[in-house]
């Protein structure tokens, strides 16, 4: 017998975080795949809602840090995204969850509107059918799209002398304002 639906680990972790930190909100799991993995509503006013698409990757951080950049990297994911899925997304926000294989940090969440994600990917890589998205989090609180950085650029980033531009996702790191906004309508 096929299950009606399954919840993957990323959806579970995001849902668990929301239930813990936002007890005044309801968390819903759609019974079929609509491009929204989780729906969050205000318990008192269900017209206030946020649709979420969750993406999670295993940690690709090197086990042994051999250079300055690797020592600064807390977690590094890799997710393949298609241009059309991002463009046609009905979700209000996409959440990329990063979990360090070393467990030296709590999970980190990059919470970004899909239109902004697509704009940044196009600005960095040009318009492609498929994007290889490397969500990385450094020990100084910087979150970024790491795909395509050269070894020299990584060393400059570790030294604090590299300007990330559109690669900088730090403003979206652990930014739960979308849920705070529906918590207090």
C-alpha cells in the first residue's frame, strides 16, 4: 500500500522548529504535492497564511578543514533547482535547511521568496534551465550562494576581503519575519 503522503527530513525539521517557536500558529501539511510543502496559518485568523517550499541537502563541507575557507564553513549544501519550478512556484517562501554533519551548530535556515532567489541566481549565473545552488553558512553569520567561487575568491572571503554582491544571502539567514508577520496580524 502506498502512503498518502510522506514528510521528508527537511520538512520535519522546519515543521518542528515552527511548532516550537511559533505555538500560536497552525502548521498544515498538504495531502498532495502542490509545490507547497507546509502551510502556516494564524490560529485566530486563518486568512493570514504563508506557503513554504522546503529544500534540504546533506552537508558537503569537507570533513577535514585544509584551508582558511574550509575552517570558516559551518555547513555547505548542494541543491539542484530548475528555473521553471522557481518561476512558477506558488509558495511564498522557500526554506533551505542546513545541518552540519559535525553537529557544531543548530540547523540554519535560509528563508527567501522564490522570485528573489531566481533574480539572484540569474544575476550570478545568467538564465539557465538548471541551477546548482550551493547554500553555505560561515562561522561569522554569512550565508551565501557558493557555486562558482574560485579558490582565490574563497580565500578572500575567509580573509573578509571579498564582496559577495548578489551571492550574499545573509539577510535571509534565520529570518523568520514572514511568520512573525502572520503571528501578529
